[in-house]
């Protein structure tokens, strides 16, 4: 998709603070970090959201998840990290190019969601 901001980052048309790149995935720091360490891993091929994923995408999704721990540790997240995939409007997905947020570097990170009931 030619006007997608993440596609432009992958193509090098928009500068990024790149962490990693291979033939299928690209990882870069978030420009509006929500934690001391906050980066994203995206497939190079445009996939709008997790809702658009089919079985043909399993290899690239597996690659993203398999690489997440290594990249997180490379960013100093040796004691854990959070992964987030926002999907669609209700989840407040801002860029419609599938991306996995990796966050960490504070102890604790804080609640994932505001709790409305106790467990």
C-alpha cells in the first residue's frame, strides 16, 4: 500500500530508528514511546490488521513472535516485556498495518487495562 506510513518506513522513504530487518520483517522504535523501551515489529508485506490475517501469513507471524524475545533482550529487556497487537477501531489501532508493540524497561509496567472487577 503506497500511502501506508509503515510501508514507507519499511521502504526507507520515512526515516526510523531501525532495530532489525530481514527479508520478511522490520523492527523500529516507536516515535511516541509509552515505556522506556518501546519498539514495533511489522511484516514488510502490507497486512492491514490481525483481523485480515489468514493461514498464508502464519510464517511471517511466527517469525515476528520468534524474533520478539531476541530483539527485546537486545534492547535490555532481560526481565520481561509486554507484547501488544491492537486490532481495529475499538482497540484503537492507529496505523492500519499490522504491528506488534514491544514494551518494557520499567518495573512494573503497569496494568494492561483498567480493572473493573477483582480476580
